[in-house]
């Protein structure tokens, strides 16, 4: 009986460990303004000045939306700001 319980416990632990390495991409909305969305999009790494840098990279002068894209490839997580506007 103890052997069966131990095997079941090991299987449960392994099943949870297997789920931790599943790659994914997640988008988290951060801000929306009344400005028109437009066609320009800029991206920059998450930092204190990341939103301004993303707007500069996309040539955006009037920010409409700010999102965060979180990408996990099974080994590391990368987060970037995505800014859209005119």
C-alpha cells in the first residue's frame, strides 16, 4: 500500500513539474487614451522610460494604447511595451 501511494505521489509531482515549462505569449493591456489608434506601433523593453522609448521607436507623437507582451519560451521570460498611436 505504501508503495502505491508513493508512486501516485511521484506521478502527481511530475505532472505539475511538466506544466511549468509550457511556452506562451500573453498580452496585458495597460492604458488607453482618447487619441486615435493610427497605424504606428513601437516596441521597447520594460524599463522606467520604456513607454517613451517605444513611442520614439515607432515614431509616435500621440499615444493611443499601451500593452505589455510577455513571452515565455520554456527557459526565460521577455517582457516588452507595445505602444500604438499616431
